[in-house]
């Protein structure tokens, strides 16, 4: 868009404020990606999964826990 467009004139301060917010609070990070390096791709996949908390809502598997101890009847 041209610098003298209506959008630019109206939202220039907002755009600058959002840019400053992103920069000040490190809301964006960049990671190097080498498509030929499997370990690098794996590291990025782990990072993305941690960020979006992939699998956090997955059902808990019963086999992940010890079976309950049998209760004794009196």
C-alpha cells in the first residue's frame, strides 16, 4: 500500500504500536532451518509442539499408570 493511502493514515499509529509490542516482548522468534539436517528438523518440530502444547489434551492411557491395589473386604 502507498504511504498516503487511507489505511496508512488511519492505522499508522496502531501498526507502529503493534510492531513495538512484538519487538519489546520478544513475541516472535526465528529458528534456522536446514532441510538436509534431520536433527534440525526434529528440534524444530519439538519446539513447535511445545509451543502449541501438542498432545496435551490427549486421553490418558491406563497402561501409563500402575494398576490399583486390590481392596480387602472385612
